[in-house]
C-alpha cells in the first residue's frame, strides 16, 4: 500500500479542520438560540421595572401590557400610535419613521 503524499495529508487535514470549524459554529448558533429562548421564557410578559407578571388589558380598543404590582403600562410597537390616533403623516408618524 502506498503512503499518502504530503499534499494529500495537508488536504485531508484542511478538510477535517473545516469540518471542526463548521461543527463549532453550528454548536455556537444552537447555544445562542437556546440562550435566547431561555431568556424569553424567563422574561416574556414580565414587567421590566419590577419583574412581576404582566397582564394584557383592553385600553381604548388596544391591548396593552399592565403590571398590577407597580402600575406600569407597557406598549408594543405601534400601540402608541393607535392610542393617540396618529397616522403616518403626522409628526409622530414621521418621527417614528426617522427612528426606524
């Protein structure tokens, strides 16, 4: 049986190194996704001020998140515009487009 050449050894070494690099990147992505999911499970629908659970309430036909512990009221994207009746051509609408 013939021994592999130096070029063949180098090629296979590069291929193995690339496979290991890809496996590490995939593992890092999976860990980042798991951490993101864990953080969401820990913080989702909890008050950013006091950490107590938030409850969705109907306020002027807009569902907002309210903390009954500290009294905080939290709005999701677009809810402030719905509550104030501002449209995209208003000052508030133009400012929000600039900030996006």
